[in-house]
C-alpha cells in the first residue's frame, strides 16, 4: 500500500506492506524513528531495536513495513504533514533495496553544483521542489489536451527526421546510413509541416512538439525544448491571438488555479523598444524610458550633439535615489558589456550638480535635469536599437517590480521583417511570415513590417507566431530578398513552394514555449529546473555523458570520418 491509503485506516488497526524510501533516520537509543516518504506523502515509523536489520537502515533505502497505525502522543504532532498526527509502530520491516551513500541530500534548497544534480538527476527529481516542477509540467500537458479538445483542434504529429529547415539557428544533423553522405535534420520546429496540414485541408492543428536548435544554451534556452505548436486555417493574427489568450487562460486556470481575467494588451515593436528598451518588457515594472532629444539637440557636448545630428536619440531614466559612485560605476561597467561607450550621468543633490559632463552642460540642460527633482539622472545617446539594451538593463535594475500583479502578459507586434544579426540579414521571425504590405516589402524590405506577433509574460518571450505567406510567388520573393540565390531557393525550398501552388488557404499560427511557461509560473530561474532531463549550458548531458564520440567501425558504417583539427 502507499501512504495516502492510510486515510482509509482506523486508528490502532494493522498496516500491511507499506512501501517507501527512508527519508531520515533518528536513533533514540532503543527506539528508532524513520520518516518514510513515498511519491506524495510522509509518515513517521517507530521501530524497536528488536526489529530485524534496523541497525543497517540508511537514508534512501527502499523498504516495506507492516505495523499498527497509531495516533501520536499529544504535543508530538507535526502539523506540517498530512499524516503528522499519526505514526506506525512497526512489527515487521523488509529492506527491498539498499542505497549507496548519496551525492547530495534529498531535501529542498540544497547547495550542490548543477552538474552533480544533473549527473544524478533521478535523485534530484526525488527532491520535493523538483518533483513539484515536473508535476506542474505534467498538469500543463493535461490542461493543453483538455482545452484543445474543447476547442476542437486536431492533435496531429509531424516527423522528426526532416530536411534541414532554417529558423534562425543551426540544425542538429543526423547522418543517413543507407544513403551515405546525406543527412536529415531534427526540426527546429514543425513549421513547414504544420503549414502543409493547412494545404492538405485540415482546419487546424496542434502538437506538443519537441524542437531542436543547435545554439548556445542560456538560462531560457536548451538545445531541445518543448512547445505547444498551433496552426489555424482561414486565419488572421487576431483570430490566432484570441485563441492563444483562451488557451493560456485555460492552462493557468486548470493547471495552476490562477485566474487571468483581463485581455492581453498590445504594443508595437517600436513602442516597446522606445518605452522599455526591449521587445519583451516586464510590465510589472511601471517606469518607462524617457526621451529628451529636443532638450539636448544643441548640446555643447560634442558626442551628444553629433549623435543627435545623425538621427540618434537621447534617452534617460531618473531615480530620486542618490546613487553612490560605486553603484554608478557598476552600471557603467554593465552598460559597456552591452556595447555602450559608457554611461552618462548627472547627480542633483543639495541643489548641486555633479558628474563628469556637468560643466559642459548648458543652463537649459541642467535646469531640465533639476526639474525632475533631487536624485540621479542616467542617460544614453545614440541609435535607438543600439542604446536600448543599456536602457533596458538600467530600467530593470533601478526600479522595483510590482509584486501585486504576478502574471503580466503583453502582445508585441509590428516587428521589422528583417533584423541584422552578426552582420547577417535574418527574418526576425522566419521566412514563411507574411509581410504587412507586399508593395512596401518589395520596395524596401529592410524597413518592411512583418505580420508577426510575440507573447510576453513578465519579461519572458513565451511564444511567437505569424500570418503565413500562402502564395508561391510571394514566398519566392521573400527568400530572394533574404539573399538566397535561385538555386538555393530551388534546392532548399522548391518542394515547399511547389506545395504552396495548389490553392493554399490563408493560415496563421503560433507556438508557446512550455518550458518557459512552467518555469515562470513555478518561479524558477532556469528552464532546466522544469525539464526532467535537461542539458548543461554547454549542451552536455552529465547523466549519460552525451554527446559521445563513436567507435571507428561505427563511423565507417555511417560513412563518416572525424577530422582531427590538430592534424
Ligand atoms: N515555428 C515558430 C517557432 O517555433 C512558431 C510559429 O511561427 O508558429 O518559433
């Protein structure tokens, strides 16, 4: 039996074959107390010395016991546990399996290196805080299936051995043994397949899909992650956004008992960057970034004037706090890490100004600063996108989050179609996204806007989606403007453009990052804490040591040769 089933027992009756792990052992000379733990409960065992093998018992042994279910003596109850008023007087104990000494204790808030926790993940998952995360994940899966069934959306699966599809990251490749020298890719997402379902005549689609992207892991990225993938036929962005709001509200309510009543507000990409310095602002922080370009456009400080003359902007944040030199230096160092030339600052304290540029500032400029009150004025001047990272960092570090609102959602839309990443032009979503206006796109693709929308929760990008291109000529045009040659278009996307050519309905879709959603609601810093078996930052699995080198024979079978870079 399990511990929860004790609910059905009467006091002073017999417990037979109760199984569980030894959570703790306390030897009280003649009497031993064990906290027995199973999947979801604890119960105290009281054991006389005459019980067989009691002296051998250690933490995490798996045991079975029989005994008498008793009420604890008055004053000895543990009010924190469901069965804290009870105990079992053990009459028979059997060690089902011993445990080696543990690499860390099975308890919350342990200070153990993450790589050790991942190496022994099966023990890490025995800890309550981790178990709660995985249970939350399981509840999310269940609630997704419920709401999708309610909305009559079809669950359909897609292959995971596919032709390489670009979605902004590198593919994981799988060599084909039967076709030497050729490779499959693991999907970065089921994007093209879900669009094919719309072309095939299905009205809608969802899948809890694994996606693979060979990129650097960060706290909210993993080489392999899980998303709720959605597509709707005859759809436009509003229809998708309405459906996504409904789905999110339903997941929050069913899986977490959190009611989200208001509808999600929207911001354009430009307004988000202008006001918050980022396309994923945390709206629990109420303060926005301010603009004083007009005030400083004739500045005597040459870098300010030159920058504004070159269509730069002057952005500032003000805090009534009198920041110390050390705090300012710290912000300065952080801003340099984010590509800034340095942090501009002016302090106004006891009616006096201080700061390196103060003596070059005009009276008008200084009176603008003092009109904000006593405190610290921090600024950046330059191209809006270039300075936004620093402004975002300052905003989140200077101001407090409102703790009243726990889950603040926001739609961000009207993204530029393309962005420049490491000097390379990339679609800001993916190249199957429809431009807002085809003529504008054709004339000036760099300035064109995409029908792409992101959902942000508490400053975390929870998901993205777009209206899709449903016309083969437009699809070809977009790939061309992206910089692909005719032969690249034919080789990589010819099959897809062909598929678009047989009467494709309008369609649009979305994908919600399940790992991020669970991590945010469970207040976990890293998505690794809500993924049962995640990889480390460097993409390793400390449990199995994957990825591993292969024997020469095996490589040969796959027609592969490893090149030793030192040779
Ligand atoms: N495939 C996209 C992604 O994984 C989502 C979408 O556009 O539906 O981000």
